[in-house]
């Protein structure tokens, strides 16, 4: 009997903990400290009930009260958040979601991070009926002629620790382009502006004939470009338009992943 009771408790949870979390979530979502009535309203409970929870949270250091009697997250909440962020592996989280993305998008999915020599493929999952592409893990993508490269070129913040290396690689790529391909080499400023406006990088038959691709950015808690999520396929069946349905799906997936690893846009 005792075992069954434990099982029931484990399944049902502790309601008071879940109720109290509503207050923590309300303060986490607020732009600044809140008065008691505002915290209670956001958590959908009475002020008296909210106050009892807040007193306990203050004792634990999860909540702090300022001289104006406003409430905000406390030092323990900060330490918990930092500990969680330190344990986050963006690539690992993305890999866990790839099976779902393969089902939703119906095209090959890959992950890329910034390596010593530029945007580098670190994971690859082919769709069941996807196009065969002769790319390998560890391959470095060009900045101008691949969706992956354009993503890193466009969304890496100017103050990123790798920004100077990126510019060095870009200049080398421009110098190495043969004169015969000059008309097909995009204007860098225009390319970056268009990609940023679209929120996703796109190529059609640019790097590999007959293959088109999209790559959207994933940002970490510091606003750095953590990785690029790539999807590609046969150009005859792949919608590479930056405002198409597939692009919207990829952007939503990357926005969710960014939020899950701690990123908060400045205008959020």
C-alpha cells in the first residue's frame, strides 16, 4: 500500500510548488521589480496568498524585496539560472530535436558551429527521401556561397569574439574568387542586409548544382551565435524562399531553441 501511495504522489506532484512557481515565472517575465498586487495579478492569485509564498521565497533567497516594497528574483534564483546555463549544450539540444524536424520539414537537416576555419558541419541527418550531398562532418562552408556561411556572416554580432576571424576569412574568399565568377559573387553588404531582414539565410543552386538550402541562427544567453540549423534538398522540391512556409518553420524552431538556451531578444 505504501508503495502505491508513493506512486500516486509522484504522478500527481505537489500542487503548492506548482502554484508558487507562478509567482517566480511572473517575476522572471517582468522587465523590472513588481509591487505585490502586480505579482499576484500576474500569477492569478490573491495578494494575501501571494504574500505568504513570497515570504518563504525570500527566506530561501529566490525572491528579494527592495526599499520600495517591490519584488524581484533574488540571488539564489540568479545562481540557479547561471548554473542551468553552464550546463546547456546547444548542439546536444538541437540533436535531440532533429528527428522531429526531419518529420516536419521532410528534408535533410544539419548543424554547424563556428570552428577554427569558419562555419563547420558537426552533425548531419539525411531525410529518408532526401537528396544525396557529398558533405562530411568537419567540412567548412564558404561564407558567400552557402546558406550556412551566409547565416554566420549575417548574424554573428560585431562584438563577437570570432568576428575578426570571420572578416579575415571573408576577404580571403573574395580574393580567391576567380574573375569568371565575379558577376555571381554577391555584394556583401546587400547580402547581409537582406539576410538579416529575412531572419534566415538562403541559397539556390549556389554551392552545389541542383541543391538549395536554408540556415537559421540560434543565439545563446549572451547573444552570441551558438550554431546554425541547416536544411537542404533537391531544388525542384525545396522551397528556399526566405518568406516561404519552410523558412518560417525553420525560424520558429531556431527561435524556440534560442529561448531554451537562455537567449532573450532586446525587444522582448
